[in-house]
C-alpha cells in the first residue's frame, strides 16, 4: 500500500477514483445493453451463437437426479474420506463467512451458507485429527448425493439405480497441477520471458449479474469511449504489445513452460537466488481458450489418442521454429499475481488440496460443495494401466476449459508424479454433488435446472 502524505490529497484522490469508477460502470452498462450479453459472452466462447434462444440450449442445462443416500454411492466405503477434511474445512470457513441467507448458485444444489452450518459445525467439532469413520458418519448424517446428468446427450438407456441414462451421466474429467519454473526478478539473456500482472485497462465483467442464465460466465476487454472492446490476444502480447508498461511480475527462462503455466493457472518459480516465488491466477484477457492439442491434431501432427501434456511439450521442443505459431492459436492469455503463504489459490479463494480439490463449471456446481467422483485415472507410470478411482473431493476451482454439467478437473498437486498424472488425464467419469438434506428435498426454484423424476 502506498504511503498517504496528506488527508486532503487522499480525499481528492478518492473522489477522482470514484468518479472514474462511476464512468466505467455506466460505460459497461451501456455496452452490455447496446451489444447484448450473449454477443459479449460469445467473445469467450461461452455461447455458441451471438443471439441466445428463448430457452437455454440443452448443452447448457444440467439435469439433477433424485437424491440418494451417501452410503449407497459406488465405492463409498473404500475411500479414506478423512483425507478430504482439510479441503472441507477450508471451504466451510469460506462459506460461513458469507451472510447466512445469501443464495449459493445454483441454489438447487447450494442453498445458502446457513444450510451448510450443521455440516460445517459438526466437521469443525471433530478436530483436525479426526479419523475416517468419524468424518464418514458426519457426511452420511448431514448430506445426500445428487447425481448430475447432461441434457444434451442422447438417451441410450440407463443402468438400474443410476437415475439417468448412462450416457448422460458420463462426462470428461481432466487433471491439472502446480508446475515448477525457473526465473529471476530481473531480465537477462537467460530470463527473457515475462509473466505479466493484470493491466490497469483490463476490465472484467461478470455476466451473471446481468442474467441468471449467464451465471459463471465472464467477459473481459478494454474500454474505448463508451464501448467494451476485445483485449490483446496471445499473439499480440507475445509480440510485445504490453512491453514497457511495468507489468512484468517475474521473468522465466522458457516460453513453453510459461505457456503451460497459463493453462495450469498457478505455479512456483525457483529464482536464481534459490528462493521460491509462487504465482497465481489474477485475470485473463477475455479471449476463448483453445486447446493446442486440437491444433496439432487438425494439422496432422498428432492423433487424438496421442494428445497429452507430455506429447504436446515434446512436439513443441522438437519444432522450435513452429512452436510460437502453434501456441498463438490459443488466443487466451493469463495474468498473474504473487501468492504469499499457502497455495495455489482456487476460484473459491482457498488453498487447494492435492487430489481433493476439483475445478468445476460453476454454472452447474456451486463452489465449496463436496463432490463424489467415479472416474478412470492414469497411473504415474505411462506403462501402467489406468485405474478406476472413486473418491471425495471439494469443488474449489474453475477453469477456462471446464464447461459443461458433467465436467471436472482434478488438482493433483506439485512435482513429477502430479505432472505425469495430470498431463495424461482425459478420462470419462461421473459425479454426484453432496448437498444438505433440506436443500436437496426442496422444490425447484424458478429458473432452476430440471430435476429428473
């Protein structure tokens, strides 16, 4: 925080800032009304068309099945749920810091912070050293499991007890990790790739504040006159459009490592003095995320079965003359901030827990709620067969590529094992949101996603 020299100058500065914020606010409102939220959201790829239909598209709708007892979940008895207790307590602290009656959208699963007080109070009462059976008993008593399905998938018939078509229950689950880079606070011949902080002229707009069916969607750009315009894309920024503005947070020694850091959203930088500088997501330039693995498949360089973090990294390093061109096909660009203390920090504002934190699409799953995941996962060793895992996680993060009602991204932690698993995880699975009994039993609020009878 900058020092304050005189009260008068502070007041005048505050007045100037307030006037500027008011002007920007009116400019944003005028832009949204003039352009339309759907078209703005289209810049992010959040909507398929510039004009939204009268009813939400099927792909944007989650179907919530009838609640089942937590004890009946597949594999429930085989997971040591006490390992999820730190993640649960962090989310509880965040939830209960909010007003008790504030809606946690989507409210048909989240209810209000007040609805979570019995669970959180009971978990806090157990203490940090609680055993597996103690945590299991609290969760079984306070929560029920609500299965999520995709309304856009064809009905191919279900299995007994699923509560939905099997194909509609299955979605894509990927993994992410906290990478380690090498860098310096000063630019040099070796450390020449900048990690930028958020520019002052980058404006973020939460579209959910304008329309409920756009909750969880954001757009970013810069104000020019009374219009919100797209911000610089990756190619422009990599070519130096932000150079000379003092936005360099840190310098790293590898452009490919920096690119993958943008995808992971957070990481650690080992500085040339031996210290660790942790960085986390601060903002994004508003352009839609594009997976460069898809680019390499479209160009005939990789097959779909070959695509993984490891194979993409190897291709980029083998073709340094084309690496920049490939990376530029992903217009999305992430800005960072320094993280002090525990981390990385997820979208809920809490430190993530390896193998127990899940990134979700908050349009369909509230942040801070427990989730039971049943999915195939890769082993750390590539030659080892994939393994089925059924375990308890907490929805604590989001991601630019995490879109859909049955879609998730598992945080695997830091280190080579985490990188090996996360980089190759692109597997099918299904999940249940664990909700307080009173919330799951309520009738659907107006505008809520449909429940399956």
